[in-house]
């Protein structure tokens, strides 16, 4: 079943002044449980594509269906709620809330969802244990290493039980050992819990582990290497 | 809700130094405004209390038109039961009669204008504590005592002492000549320098005889204890008494000049405090501006991961309120001992400053008042100011694009 379906996506920035065509007719379908890397050089349009898939940006034209919902039809608040309930985000620079502990960061989106405290506690502890940070729950981001922060970010992204996770260059700020460790964790979650991961990346280590690699250049998909699982 | 409050509280301490500086500026404004307001209110309350409690009372009944043209010809005729009937109307509060008119007082070659006030000795004492104001001699013992009590300013001016004779000359009821010699049985002293140079007291019956106005009084002073009682009693009397015959005035109508002067002083004080708060507001706004700008990226992330803008704005609003509240509480904590100290030990002006005050009929003593409303008012101003500050982050968050924010 397709978690994400796009048809003829176009995105043009500054259409009235100096138009920049970031996407030029992207059609893509991503199935549940995929571990997909979107690759391409800087300026190729992969971040724009990821933003549109995450409901953070809207296409100039084309169709985006996420989990069976045409997200272009959603109002601002509906879109925020949609992201909260269906999409997990992992950012390049972690973006944890600095004044909250690792535990509180992971719990945060479940608080927004209004989940009961017992459920929040169980899930937070389980996720932090899954990413190997059971002993670091009470630490704030400034007391964690980059790799540990990114693992908290992955746990946070998983907390609301999203349909899929969008990870924008998740290993860009990590050393090779930490990157490998993080990819192991994400691979395990993908394999064991069938979590769908979509990465935008330059990192060859991520590309090596991806089951599918979609290459974007000048706003079009120039290759889509199928499932290699 | 608890978690959002915790988040807001922790957020204000991200930059401790900046928060403390901002809070300190708010604290200074609150301390200054609270102390200044307490001092100003204390001064005015004392002055009005002097004037109201020691002379005018919280309300008076006169013959219609007396207050506009204060002549003995517009006095009231007192029937034997008049005071009892009026007292019953206002819950048996005392009604104290006075017969007052101006006269020339002289001794030897020196003459000055005075206000002769015929009083019911026991009633007047219970109303204005007149006996307590004696600084020499003794108080009246009956309505028919033949002596007078003279304010010490007059005694000083006329070079008189207890046991000396005061000559009074005036025009009595319906134009009769009023002249008499009265032994001075006591000297009284008032807080108000104006009253100190004005008042000559004699028992009511003696005054009625002096002015040829037997059985008459120019004013009936209501023996009320506070503003609230006055409001109710005056309104009741106005409804029940014939307005063609009587006029009933409350204390604000009796001393309109002072009430107006207080209003002007209040307005001046309000302007100064507003300017102060405006300056502080700009400082606080600088903090809010920086706080918003440096967290634009984070706001974008929060909206991206599913935090509604309204909730985010609410958390930021609480942060600003917390920041201002820390300052306001610090300011109040600093102001309280200052206000309390000057409440117990009022500022007493001496020398030229005291003379300047006395020229305006004001006692040169200024205590502060310790009133919760003054503190609450500052807190409300700070709350309003902080809420206004929150408009900026609200506007920013409302128009924020997560993609743009995360690009910075």
C-alpha cells in the first residue's frame, strides 16, 4: 500500500520575479515499510520534495497524497495536526528543545497529541531504550553528544507512531562511527517495526543501506533504483 | 497545562543574565511607581482626613442655598426634635449642629478675620476630637459657657494667651449687630495651618446669643465614619428631605478645591509613572525582540512537528508574563519595606519646605499608605504591558513559515 503518492509535482520559487524551478514534474510512490534515500546534488530539489511530502511546503501544481489524504486540501491547523499524527521528522541539526530533557523531548509530540500520561511514559521509556539512551533520559541536549542527540531526535520522531519518517540529512553532522550506529538503529526499527523511512542525503553510508534510491537532478527524478531488500 | 507552564518557565532562564537585567528594570519601575503612589496617596489621605475629620465631616445639611452664599441669614431653624429625627434617618448616627459666621477679632490695635464657630461641645468633641486639640487651658463644660477656644495661630497673631479677653465684632442674623468680649479658656492646635489661623470656637448657645440667632444653626454635620457610610447617608437624606428647604452635601462637594487638586496631582503622577513604564517597556520589548528573533528556527521546528501556532503563542505569552512577573515581584518586595518604613515614620518637612507647605494650608507631614490596591495596580500595569509585548511574537508566529524559519 502506498504511504505517499505524488503526481506531476511542480514547484517554482519567485514565479513573478526570477523564477526558480525546484521541481519539474515529480511523480513518486513510496510503499509502507520502505527505507528510501532521495539523493542528488545541492540544489537538485530533494529538500523541496521532502518539504512537500512533509506538508511543510505546498507544490505550485501537482498532487500529493499522504496516507490516503490529499494534503493540499487541508487547512493550516489540519495540516499541523496531520503532521503531528502521521509524520515524524528528523532534522540535520537535531533540533531538540534545549530546555527539555531527552525524556521530555521524546514525550513532547505525544503531549501535543493529548495522549494519557501512562502511555506517554511507557512509550518514551521504550523508545529511549530502543535507541540506547535509557540511561540518559534526564539529560538535556547540551549534556548529550551529537550522535546521542540525533538518536533522541529519532525517538521523538517515532513517538507519535507516524505513518513514515522524513529524515533530512540525518547523518550530516555525525562522525562515521556515530552515523553507522544511528543507521543501525533506524534499520532495525525499519526491519522489526516496519517503520517507513525516507531520507534526503548525500551520505554514501546512508545510500549503501537504503533499499531504494531515488536520484533527483534539476527537479526531476533521473533514476529510481528499486527495492534491493 | 502544567508541562506548558514548566516549558515557559525554563525558557525564560535560557539566558539568565538577560532575564535578570530585564526583570531588574521592571523591578525598578515597580518599586519606584509603588513607592511614589503610596507616598502621594498617603499625603493626600492625611490632608483630606485632616480637613474632613477635623472640620468638615463626611457630609453636612444646610438650608437650601447656604453653601453658595454662606451667610448667617441662610441658617436653619432647629426644632427641639430636629436633630433626633435626622439622626434616626441615618441609623442613629450623631448630627452635630454648628452656627458659623465670620467676625473681626481684635485685641488692642491688632485685628484679624476669624471664623466663629458655635458648637455643641460634647457632639463636636465626639465628631472632631476637638478636646484633644487643646494645647492650653480647658475645654467647654456646657452649652452656655461664656468663654472661647482660640486656634493657636490666631493667639499668636493677636498676642493672646489663656485668660486674656478676645473682642469679636460681626453682623448677626438679619443684620443685627454682633459684638462681645469673651475670655479665652483654651488654645487649640490643628494639623492644617489654614485652620490654625481661622477658628474661634464658642458653645452653640453662646454663639446663638452673639449672632442674635437663637435656635438656629448654619450647618448640621453628619457624624459618619467613612466615605462608604457618607455615600449611603447622603443619598438617603437627599431622597427624604425637601430639596426646597435643605441641601445635603457630601465631603467632595464640601471641599471641591482639594478634591480637584488631588485629581490634578493624581493625573501628574500617572503621567510620570506612564513615562517610566514606557521607558521600561522599550527595554522589555528589546528582550522580547531578541528572544523571538533567536528562536525563529526553533518556532519553525515546533510548528513542523505539530505544535499549533495558538499553543506556541500561548507558551511565549506565558514566558513574557513570567519574565515581567519576576520583575514585578522583585519590585514589590523592594517597595514593601520602603513603603512600610515611611508609613511608620512619615516624612516631616522642616524649614522653608515646611513653610511652603503651610502656605498652601497643607500639613508638612507625608506618610505613605500600605494599600494592597497600589501593589495590585502595578501588577496589572505590568501584566498589560507584558501582554502588549507578546503581540510581536504572536505576529511573528502567526505569519511564520516553517520552511523559511528552518532555512535561517
